[in-house]
C-alpha cells in the first residue's frame, strides 16, 4: 500500500490552515519563477558567448 501525503498528515496530526497552504503555494511559485529566470539567464549567456564556450585555455 502506498502512503500518500494526506495519510501521513492524518497519522502525524498535521493539518495546514488555508493561510499556510496559500503561503506554501506562493513560496513554491516564487521558487519556480526564480529557477526559470536562472535557466533563461544561462541560456542567454550561452547564446552570447557562442562557440567560445568550448574554447578553454590549456
């Protein structure tokens, strides 16, 4: 039997309030946006540097 998050919450007696659920969702969205910005930044830097990314000094 697979234990789900809801089962674990019931066993531990942890029940989040609506404010806590909203805060967690907001925090998750903020982390996702920051990660997406970082990925785009790396992609743009790679495009700008072009093939020079592969040229390493010996």
